[in-house]
DNA sequence: CATCCTCCTCTACAGGTGTAGAAGACTCTA
DNA sequence: TAGAGTCTTCTACACCTGTAGAGGAGGATG
């Protein structure tokens, strides 16, 4: 499908050059399509942004399925996989920042692991699971951000390795403790 | 000083419109300076970016001074103050993302609370303080990000209020626990 | 076969953007 | 007061960007 080809190219572009690199013609080139194609499918830039954000959200939905027998481990593995798919995660950060001044985007990126986090917190017997869940998601976001763009990106273990998963698991376990 | 006037305007622009809004002429307008001023002080766009990132780093350096008698409290207050200065923090995130494809920026944003975090971890008697410190910074980054641009931005308590500080403090305390 | 419809490609154009240099205004020293 | 040196403003220009519409290719339907 041509539409997906375009949004995928847009995601790569945003990851590699930031929002500024996202132009109709750059997407054409990146996707190997004749000039004008992107502009035909997404007439305005706003539409193009919403398009790639929606695609991002679609792809993400599948990922989040924690194993109840090994909560920490499965979460750690998911996080590590997001570190490996660096570009997709970077594009997601760019999109979140963009949503700061384009609130419409927020509704596209439902990406709401909050209920899930609250459920986990309840399961593990936190008092005030609402808040514990929020803190927990915050911690996961932070781990990811720290390792991908923050201080940990120059220091931490290489994503995709056993060591990386071990490190993440230790952190997640600590965060899960009631 | 005109230079600071310009970089400050750049920070506001980036916070409000993202990196894409950062153009020489837009900065001129924002700073109320005649057209061409920004271009005279920062001939290339790269220079302009480095300029505002350096200014950001300068301003930040002063902030990080935790009180040893109330570590959690003082950190919580610092975090809350960063939430209040929304624009500065947003601009910092934009800069960090930018540093992903412009590594030179990383050396400007030294912003290295890592040693500090390791020291705190050691003080609190963590085994492996190196790692605990990293996880701790990750958690703080995450708290900030979550509350400012992530899911918590639509839900959490209003920055600058007592409730906000209380919430942050609870989270920080949890993160500090050995 | 003619007709319609959808998908695709090309071209146009009015703005905006990065960058450079010329010329003027100002300030300090001798 | 004259001159040198710096700071500021203006203008130029090649290029890029968003957006629109005209027309063609191709396939399905009658």
C-alpha cells in the first residue's frame, strides 16, 4: 500500500533528521516515489504529520502484552525491543513533543498504558494503585528515554544484548516493588 | 546583552513551535529586533542552535543543589520548578532530541548529574551505586517527561502547587529506597 | 468498444529560509 | 576633533517548501 510506504518513510525521516526534515519532497525521495506523491496523499503538512503518528500508534498497539508469570522480565524485553527499534522510538518522542503544540495529535496517540499500569500496581498490592501506576509508567518512560537519548545513551549496555535486558529487568523489578 | 536576548527568544520559540519554528527571522520578530539581527550574530543555523543550547546549559547549571538533610524534598522541589518553567524544559527536550543527530550538541549540554546521582546512591547505601545512580537519574528524567509531555501532562496535579511537590516527593522517596 | 472512475505524475507559484555582504550608526581613543 | 574599530541594520539572491490543479494511465463496467 502506497500510503504505508509514505508514512513509513516519514517515520524514518523524522527519526534521522527531526521534525524539520519532514517535508513532502523529502518523503518522496526517501520512499523512492516520484515527486508529488506524498503531496497527493497528504495534501497538507498537518495531514502528513497525523498520518505518520497514526501509523506509529498502529504499530505500537501490538507490542504491549506483559506475561503475568514474569512481569518484570516481559516488560524488560519489551523495553529492550523498543531500544533496538531506535528509529521508531525516536520518532515517537518527536511526535510527543509535537503534540505539545498540536493537541489533536494526543488523541491519535492513545497509547494509554495507564490502566494497564494501574492494574499491575493493584495486582502487586500497592496502596493507592492509581498513583503507583502513574509513577511506574513514568519510570518506564524514563528508563527508555535515558537509555535512548539521555545520559545513558553514551554509557549503558548495547540494546539487544542479554546484558541490556538484565539491566532493564533489575530496574523494572525495583520499580515494581510495593 | 543582545546575544542573550536572541538566545532567550530562540528558547521560547523552540518551546512553543518546536525546532521547526526556529528560523533567523522568526527569532528577530520574537525578540523585537530588526530583521537581520539574528543572522548577524549567528550566521548559520547550526550556530544559532548551538547558541541557544549553550544558553540553556548555562541557566541550568545553577539549579542542581540538593539539601543533604532532605534529599527527596529538595529534589522534588527542583523537579517541580522545572515543571513550572515549562518552556525551558520543553526546549531542553527538543535540544536533546536534536543532539541525537547533531552529536556536537552533547558536549555543550554537559548536564551530567550522573556523578551526583552515584554519590547519592552511595550515601544511601546501595550496593552497585553506579547502576543505582543511573536508574535513579532515569527515574527522575521519566517523572519530568511524564508529567510535562507524557500521559501525566493531562492528568497530574498542577505544577507549582503543594500537591504537585507532595506527589513528586513520594515518587522520589520511592526511587531513593535502597 | 466507449465511458467512467480512481490512482498517479507533473508542473506552477507564492511565499519562506539560509546565508552573505554593503553601508550606516555609534563608541572609544589619541 | 579626527579616525579606527566595532556594532547594527538593510538588502540581495539562490534555493526550498506547502499547496493546488491539470492532465494521463489503467482498469473495471455497461
